[in-house]
C-alpha cells in the first residue's frame, strides 16, 4: 500500500523524491506522484515541508481469503541459511496443525538447493531470480514480498531474526499495516480460533507473552536462528518450484553497490557441539578447561551472561535471550542454573547433558541427562577420557 499525496497541498518542491530509498516518487506536472515501488516506509512523510504526504488508512482485514503458511528463506552467496530450514520445519508443523499449505519464499540468483526446502517440509517454493537479487538488499526484497503477499494472501509469514530479517520484516509489516512479533520462541496455532500464537519473552524476560494478530493479515513473526531444530530431510517428499517474475525498480534513491563480508569465522550457532560454562565453574582460569573440552568434541564454548559481565569471555559467546541461540546436536551445560533468560537460547538443542551440584537446579528441567556433581571434575574427567580414546585410535 503506497503513501497518499494530497495534490492540493503539494507545491512540487521535489524534496520527497530524493528522500525515497526505493525510487517510488517522481515529479509530474509540478506535483509528486507515487508508484508501485512504495513500501510505505514513511521516510518521505516527515520530509515533506507542507505535510502533503500521509500514510494510507487502509489495513488488510482478516478474512477466510488469507490461507497458508509462508517462510521467507534468506540466502547469502546463493546458499540458504540454516535458519531457513529451522523455520520450514516449524512451518510444516503449523501447516499440518491447521490443514494448510507451506510455502518457502526465496529471492536470489542461482540459489542452490531449492528442492532441499521441499525435503525439509515445504509444499511449494516461490522463487524470484535475478542477478540484482543476488545481493540481499532489504528494500527490493521487502517491495517484492509485499507484492507477493498482496497477490497470494498467506495467513502467516515467518522470517529468521537475522540482521537482514530484522530489517526486512518491519518494512513489510509497516507497508501492509499488519502486526509483527519479534524474536518468538514458541509458535503454534490456537485450535479454537485458528490464530497464530506468537510467544516471546517480555518484561525483561520475566514472563512469556503470547501475542495474536487477530484483525489484520498476514500474521507475521521473526524467530532467531537456533530456536527451532531443522528437520532431517525427507527424500520422498514431493513439491513444486514456482518462478515469480521480478521487475527491477528504477535506479533512484538508495543503491546497493557491493557487499563486503565480515572477517568473522564460524559462529557459535554453527557448531554441532556446544559446551556452556556458567558461574558454577568458579574461576576464570577454568574456562580454559571448558574450551579444551569443547575443542576435543569438535565444538565451541558458550557462557551464561554473568561470565560476560565479569569479562571472562567475549559477547559472541553469550547464550540466551540477550545473547545468541544455539541448536546443536549435543549441548553440555556446566554449572549453569537454568534461568529462563538462559533457557531461551538453548531450546533448540537436541540432547542436553547438564552438570550441577544442586539437584533442584532448573537446568535439569530441560536436560536429557542430569549429572549432580562438581562440573569441573566432570569436565576434566571427560577430557581425560577423550584424550585416552584418541591415543588408542
Ligand atoms: C533482561 C535479562 C536478560 C538476560 N539475558 C541472559 C542471557 O542472554 N543469557 C544468560 O545466561 N543469562 C541472562 N540473564 C541472566 C539470567 O537471569 C541469570 O542470572 C543467569 O543466566 C545466571 O547465570 P548462571 O546460571 O551461570 O549463574 P547462577 O544463577 O549463579 O548459577 C550458577 C549455578 O552453578 C551451580 N554450581 C555452583 N558450583 C558448582 C560446581 N562446582 N559444579 C556444578 N555446579 C555448580 C549452582 O548450583 C547454580 O545452579 C538475563 C537476565 C535479564 C534480567
Ligand atoms: S517507499 Fe517510503 S519514502 Fe518512498 S514513497 Fe513510499 S513511503 Fe515514501
Ligand atoms: S516534498 Fe511534499 S510538497 Fe515537495 S514534492 Fe514532495 S509531496 Fe510535494
């Protein structure tokens, strides 16, 4: 839905044209006109000196026309990100629980492995391909997503809460004047109303809030990488890939010229094994033991927040609500109490071994194996065993 220009107020100064990052404004016959590229970001509204531009009043009201679950699947360098599969897995569960279809939406160029999204659970892949889409750039992506949503009317759209998803999803929500719940940790369908229940930590993580978007469509949510587990591929699943046309917007306003990748290596959330240290490890020097154990297992180490506050480790290693989420195959938790803010970051782990001296520690509520003992004794014993095993191989 585009912004509205009141021609009786517009003095044709052209200020708004240069403000629009999406090439959606032009001057014609001495007045501003808006085209289909408008994603209703609102930037031109404040720029107009005579208040001639306003947001559209119309919202898309909920109705039975809106059906189907969509997952926006982000790619980088033509590779789909792991969070795309995690969300397709969750999307499949949602689609099954309300008897609807699951669609994976991909924009890019020469994107590899579209059929893997079908094997992960999608019924259809909507794919827009163009060299200009190879560099993920939020503005054209949001514009195309809005167009597709208006055409095909999905009831639900999910996005990975990557830096890109966190920028694109609000643009789409603002443009369509619908709701968006960020950083959900639980998603399900209310069996009575059919609405998407979007649950996320609220009030500093002290309670979990369940949010519904009852009146407008689509219902939209973002989910951080690692919150859900990617499903194992089902080689027998069948589905279709539907190519959608894309017309490049006029080259005006903001243009993405190039993309320079950062130098950082693998992130904690990329590892299959994660060993997490909590305050129970006692001293900073014990972190070296935790790191050694993680390395011997071919993984990486994470920490609870107090260890970051103490300066024992760098922030990218923090796991939890205000750190990163991890979904490894094996997670070993050493001396972590299991506060709700910490648990928000480990809910996707497949197998959790928790070690704590307190048999009533909340971490045991989510653990598959509970070990009540000194966590450093446990870590050192495991290191010895692993080293001995390596020697005998
Ligand atoms: C808004 C907000 C956001 C937050 N975000 C995060 C976040 O992202 N991540 C995060 O982790 N926390 C976060 N927190 C902090 C969180 O509430 C907890 O305070 C924190 O997770 C506790 O860390 P911990 O379990 O290491 O320490 P503690 O709670 O002090 O627990 C230490 C545990 O170690 C056990 N222990 C002690 N000695 C030993 C031993 N020798 N061997 C084995 N076990 C032992 C104890 O029994 C205890 O269970 C947040 C808090 C707020 C308010
Ligand atoms: S895209 Fe944003 S700046 Fe451009 S016309 Fe629409 S609301 Fe205005
Ligand atoms: S900034 Fe306002 S007055 Fe100037 S051209 Fe745009 S709409 Fe018209």
